[in-house]
C-alpha cells in the first residue's frame, strides 16, 4: 500500500516537472527570433502596418551568428518592443533547403533566397519591404557587438524613409 502511494506521488511530481519543462521550452521559443517559415504571410503583415521585414541570414557553423542571436536578436524579441511594432524579424539559415511560400505565394528555397540577396557571408541582416525589395543597406558581419543595435536602428530609419513611414527610432538605443 505504501509503495503504490509513494510511486503514484512520485509519478505525479515527475509529470508536473515534465509539464513545467515543456512550458519553459515553449516560452524560450517565443523569446527567440523566429525562423523564416512563410514570407507571403509575413509580407502581408508588414504591408498592413507599413513596416520593414528584417531577415538575418546565418549558419549553424557561424559562431558570430550565435553571438548575434543570443546578445542582440533574441533580446529584441524578448523585450516585445520590436516584433509587429517597429519591424518583423526572422532568421534564415544559409544551409536550409526547405521550400516556403515566397512574397507572391510562389515556392522559394530559403538558401536560394539568401543567395539571390547576396547574403553569402554570415551573419548578414537584410531589410525588405512587403514586395521583397531591399529598403535599407545590409549589415554584413559583426565589427562591434555593443554598437550593433545602433546599426539596426540606423537601417530601420533608412527603411522607414524608403517606405514613406514617418516612424523613427533613436539611432543609439538606451539600455
């Protein structure tokens, strides 16, 4: 009797920890820059709000890409001040041959999209409009991580001007 009650309680505790871990995993995914899965839907969202799309092209083997995601891009997502408010952000792996819906609904291969935009060095950050046109200068590589948000903000302001969007962000964000 004691053993079955003990094991039942132990099983419930383990189940609770499992649910907690699943929930933490889902929260962690929500706080990271999403992988590009559907450019057509993303473009429709961007057009509705007249916002640019920022696509960061990286690779699994790229240490600088990992550092950029961990220290700049993921915190941008976590803060909740950017996604859908100032821009739409997505990550694209240079090694990914997955087909996804393109801007006009046509199937595109992620790697080929990156090649078309001359993103052969990683990381490369590309700013496009809802039609797939580049609306700001690319950011290629990382020179000084502590200045990277300033570069993103400069390119955002360039993109806003090219979109005819009156929105502006501070060039050097305050912590």
